């Protein structure tokens, strides 16, 4: 969302922009992948950047659109070592993207807005899933242990896959933490003190000076709770 617009991606991989005035809304712009591109991948994340730019991704490409008209301004391909982007955020003139593909490469890749590869940020997380920012700090979450790649499977003495109750403490913690880091990669804080037990962090958004976090609870119904964390 922005002050007057709502953006979302449909199941058909069409990006839509609605304008609203507080009481009503109307569809004012759309962006659709070509059929050739849509055969290979879907749009999977969007983020508002400075200068009325909306950044989205599909497959191995990052696309910058006009935030008002949704017309493409430019795009760039990810380098071969970056398989895909789970999420991204834009801070100042840099794009921070989550690469959760493998243990050896799980990191944040940093690009300029024109596609120049700048650096990789590695931290104490396992498979980064969501990244957002506020006032010069990045907030990163992970995939839950059950959703991690094959490299993270934990097995018993006979090679059998372990059940969740037998996982290592590190794997059990995956997805239940928020990492606060600087754009250069320094870890400032690891937050995991939620009021009630959670299964995983599902989404994050900054509202005012608070970080709003939606979590799946650790219960049979897998209900959800939103928390406001002060000090973002």
C-alpha cells in the first residue's frame, strides 16, 4: 500500500493498482506478464521504491514499474549464482533480496536500482524468507523448519528423517525469529520473545514506528495473531 493506492498480484500473475479515497476504490492500472514469461514463472513479490517506482520479481528477473501507471521503466536479470528471490525490499538506492536456496548461499543479495551486483550479506539466519526496512535497519525472517530445503533435513542413526520434536534447537527456532541488521550486514538484535508460542512469522510491515508482525500460532487450529513491536 501507499497513501492512496493498493497493489496486489492475482492468481493469474497480473499486478493491479487500485486507488482509494478512504471510502471507495477503483482499478486504475494493471501489469501483465507476457504469455511466454508467464509459462515459466509468476510474479511473486512487490515493493515500493523511491521516486514512484514499484519493484517486482519473477523467475530470474527484477522489474521496475512506474508506481502510478504500472508501465515498465527497466528490468535486469539476476546473476547466475542467484537462483531466485523469495522477497525483496528497497532502501535508498539499493535492492535487498532474500536468497534461501541453499545453506552455503542463503543470504541477502544487494543490487543497485540499475542491476549492478553490490554485495552479499550473510547472517545467523538459516533460510531468509521476508525482508523489510525502517530508518536504516533491515528486518529479516526465515522459513520455518518444515519448509526448509533438503540440506536441512535431520536424520537419526538409521538415516530416518526426524520428527519435529527431535529436531536440533537451531532447526526448531527457524521461522520464529526476527533479525535486525544494518545494510552492511551487522546483526543488531535477534528477537524471539513473542507473548505466546508461535509456529512461524508469516509477514511483516512497518506502520508508524512499529513493526507489525503476523504469526501463525502454535496450536491445533493454526490460528494467526498480529503483534505490534515497538521501536522499529
